[in-house]
């Protein structure tokens, strides 16, 4: 089950690729440092191509697409090889399309009304975005107390300093974030610095979830 994989991996690195070579380098670093998961922002210039190539070169990486705003985008992402679909908001049509295609989908939800819509759609995991600006872990705990069936994947403002706090809460299935594969570091080909960030995150996950 894909959500069990998320829970074990603990961190979902978010990639905004300018070209597929960047994406391949990032995937290699993740795979070699025990974070075999990657979420590609689908409106990035090389998103579709990157998903296809990473899926071929690193088949054991759990790769998905995020910032999906339309059914057409969801369909393209699936055809490229995305194993899950994520969104910042809640679009019931996109959710239902993914469910009909048997592809795991993680919509965004912040309010009680949205969380109840998620439950009505039969889902158990939601993205909480933007996490830090929306109350952070304290807000997630308040929502989880009212909606105990749900688990949360916070994204937005997550970094090495607050990662352990989020992962220590049992209702947080995993955290997503772009701090691990920073665009500026990729553009400068600072692969060693990216490796260090990935190793740090993997160590935090291991200390909490192993």
C-alpha cells in the first residue's frame, strides 16, 4: 500500500525541474541516501519528461506529481508514470478521476468543511498546505482530534528544524517539502550540499520511525 510506503519513508522531497538532467541527479541522490520518493511539481518546465525518465532509470523510487489543477494534467501525469497525484487544494472532479483510474490521490484540505468533503470522497490522507502559515502542527493536532479517521501530509514551511516535530505526531503520515532539492542549489550544481540535506532528513526519519 502506497500510504504505508509514505509512512516508512517519512519525507516526500518536492522537485521543480528545469531539465531532466537535474531531475536525474536529484533522483540518484535520493535513491543513494535512503529517501526513495519524489514529488515532481507538474507545472515545472521539465516535469513530464522528468517523471518518465526517472521512472525508467529508478523504478524503485516512489514518484508522483503535484500542483495538479485539471483532469487533463492528472491524466498526463499518470501517463508519464506518476504513481500518485497530489494537489494543494480540493477538486472533487480530479479526486474522483484519480479514484476511477485507481491512482492514489492526496488533495489539499485546511478547513473542517474541506476535511469532511475528503471523508465523503472516501479518502483518509490529506495534504495540509501551507502548513506553517496555517497553524502548523498545533492546527493539525486540533483538526486530527475532530477528524480522527484522517492522516495528514503537511507541506509548506517544513524544514530540518521542524521536521522531527511533525513526524513525531502519529497522525502525520509524512512531510513534503522543497528544501531538500533547492532550486538554487540545483541550478548551481551543488550536488554535495543537496546530498547533505537529504542525509540529514533521512537521519531524522530513521531516528523517529525506525
